[in-house]
C-alpha cells in the first residue's frame, strides 16, 4: 500500500516541472494559405496557389463547421466548397505536424467577398 503511494508521489514530483512549464513550444501559430480548390472531400481539402503553383493539402476534422464568407459574417456547410473555387484557409500544424484547417473563407479570385463587384 505504501509502495503505491510512494510511486504516485514520485511520479507527481517528476511530472510537476513539465506540467507547470509554459506551453510555448506546443502553441503553434496559425498560418494562412490562399488558392484555388483542387480537391475537396469530407476529410481533406487540397488548394493550389495560382501564382506559385504550390499545392497544399489540409486535413479536416469530422463535423467541421468553420466555413465562412470573406467577411466572416455568414457560415456555410462544407458542401458549399467546390473544385475551382478560390478560398483562404487558416491552418496550423499542431497535430503530429500535419496541416489541418481551422477556418476556411470563400473568396473571389480578387480576394473579395462573393457577390461584390
């Protein structure tokens, strides 16, 4: 009985500095990527920058509901995103280094809200 208590105390003492340390290393900053949608499915989206021809893929978590108009006032379903559509994606790489979308903005080719001239 006392052995289990001593083991728990030792483990707590060993983990205390790790748990108390600031999480600056784990706190990744968000990045933004703009481009034309090449592929979209329920679990990922692939976007190509038309200027540099760079193509990036982003994971999408189940029940993703962060699709917005350019001004951020209107939300959309993922089904609104189609191949060939210009989008802006805010993403990070916290989960095992894989890029995953935090928010997706539907844009025109001029980085403008859809429906404006």
